[in-house]
């Protein structure tokens, strides 16, 4: 999983790449949806790994039946996540790469997650200080699979996209990095 030269920056997805958050995100969303009468199966949720929250809620409405408006869920989720963030564990192999390159090359996190949750996750696993930039869905016009979060991360690092290596765990994220013109490492294969 080590990046091959040449590269001038490393960009990491957060959820599922640096941190094993999928079970906790599922638990939070399932809890919130259950309050509104909707069941969220694990298999259905995991198949949408990397999809932006609002797009996932649109799919919940379409495929799983009635659900509240995204704004209503968004009001509930941060507190549910904060209550559980202490359970998050780093993904050791990827975290080791970030630690090894810290201070050697510019590094960023680029996530479809909300800023508050991404920052809480990075704090919980003790990696936040390794990164010069943290870009979230709130910083861009469109989330993954559009390249916006990766292009913004490269811009903030001051590195050309073609000289960035991206670490990702989802097809949506890998497509976003491809569209950004960046080399990609699929951590699911590492």
C-alpha cells in the first residue's frame, strides 16, 4: 500500500480508510431512521459505502419507504455520533502510512462526511494533527463521485492533482480521485 514515486502529496479518505466508522455510522443512521419508522439493513447500507448523506437519504426514501427529511436527520445524527465516536478505531495499515509520511510530504483528508463528524473521528483516533488540510462535503459544491473534494484538497496543499496519491475504500471515492486526475490506492485490496 505504500505509494510509488513520484508523488508530492498524499490524500486520504476518512471513513473506512483511516477510521473504521461504518458500523457506528450505520448504528447512528439506523437509530435515527427507526425513530421515524424506517429500518436500515446493514447490507443495504454497506452497499452504498462512500455515497454522500443526502444522496443516501434520497435512496432511503425511494427504496426503503418513508423517512424524514434530510434536515431532520441531520439534526439528530451529530449527537448520536458524538455519543459513539469513542468506539471508532483506526485502520492500522493506512494510519501507519499517514504516520510514516507525516512531515515528509503534504497530506490531507478529503471526505464526503460532515466537518464536525470528520474532525471528531480524526480526534478520536489521534491522527488529526498529521494533516495540513481537511476537506469535507461542506467545502465543495458536489461530493464524490465528483472530484471536488480531491481537487480542493490538492489546491489547499499547493500540489498539482497529478502529483497526488489518494487512499480510498469506496468505488465512489476511487471514481472521484480518477476524475481529479490523481493516482489511487484501493485500501480494500491492501
